[in-house]
């Protein structure tokens, strides 16, 4: 076996041991864990922000000026987003929850794939793409209602049935506050964690990219699984570069070996 492969195998064993011995482990995921479900990430190769400028398509002030730009991007991404299924990386994390190895999953993703894979304690710190609200009267709409509106009136932003104002998906755009409960809960969990497993995030967007730092300052450790380097790699106990859909199941398999 080549040295790099050997060291990866050893790192997987080491990660499994850290997870089995942790008392308060939480997981932080990013868009990278959903790319193997067909959903593009933002900053990886061919990411969404390569094609759509975030300051125009992902920012609340530009949404309020002209929602049609956001909806044009949404129509392009919606089919993959709404039809995506969990991949082995999501199932591996759901299994860690069932095995009581992890306490919670904090996710920056809005695709609900952790829940679809069976995970229960999931904090969606950037919202959820399956819920929509009216910017005027705060009326709420579900995915089917909005998809019907988009079908009926092609190429225009869906409007509220009651007050006629534009609808917005319940996802956090740049310039918006995070949902209060999820934000404070994730900070509290990060501060108390003795181990944070980070999967598929570039760790570049505040305030969530600060969560691993809270864990470190509380004396906790980091395990990073990502196919690109991150700025916290040198602070992590273990860095596994590769696909979450391959590496996370291997870690779960190793944990099962330890436990038998
Ligand atoms: N396995 C492992 N890592 C992967 C995989 C994969 N299959 N696919 C992509 N990656 C890595 C990418 O190399 C990148 O480093 O996952 C990371 C994803 O980073 P981003 O695209 O920046 O996604 P994320 O960290 O979740 O972004 C945070 O930014 O635009 C906002 O609100 C948006 O929630 C998002 C936030």
C-alpha cells in the first residue's frame, strides 16, 4: 500500500477512535456533503458562485430590489435541489447519531438531506429551501404551492396570493441574520463540544465558520473531512482530504470494528 493510502487508513482508524472516545461530539456540515447527491456546492470546482455572482444572486438587498434575479438562479438549481436524495455521507452521519456517537448536526445546507437520511437533531443555520414566506404579510407557502406558481407564471417571481408582494424561500441570504434559535444553539453546542467533525465545508462564511474556533477555545478537538484544504487544517487533530461520501462510511465501518 502506498504511504499516502496507508496514512489515510491510519487516519480513518484514528478518527474512529476519537469519535468513540468523545463524550460530546457534534458535526458541522457544508455544501460539500451534498455534491455527491448532485447538488453543486458554492466555492468548490464548478460551484454556484462561479456561475452566479453572490452579491447579485445571493444577497438580500439585491433580492429586495429585484427578486427575479434570485428566482432565475433558483429555477436553474431547483430541479436538482428538490429531487436530490441523500448519499452515503448523509447516511453515515445519521448512523453516528443512532449509535449515540454524535449529539447533533449543525448544517449550512438548506436541502434537508440529513433529515431524509434519518438524522433527527439537525440545526439548519442557513434555513431550508422547502419553506417560503411573503416579504409583505409574512404568509407562508410550501414547495408545491410555489412550484405551481412558477409553472403558472413562467419567468416571473412568485407573488403572495393575499398582498401581492414577492415570496422568498426561507434560506439565509448574504446580509440577513441567521435564525436566532439555531444560531445560539450551534454556538452553545460548539463551545461545549469535546470534538467537532467538520464535513464538506470551506469554512469561509461567518458566523458559522467561527464555530470550530469556539470548540478549540473550549479545549475541544477538530476532525476535518473535505476534498480541499481549509484554513483550519493546521488546528485539526485529523484532516482527511477526499469525498465525504466515501470517507464518512469508512469511519463508521471502523467504529463498528472497534465496538465489536
Ligand atoms: N467531499 C468532500 N468535500 C467536498 C465534496 C465532497 N464530495 N464536494 C465539495 N467539497 C468541498 C469543496 O472543496 C469545498 O471546500 O466542500 C467545500 C464546500 O465549500 P462551500 O462551497 O464554500 O460550501 P459551504 O462551506 O457550505 O458554504 C457556506 O456559503 O454561500 C454561502 O449560504 C451559503 O451555506 C453556504 C455558505
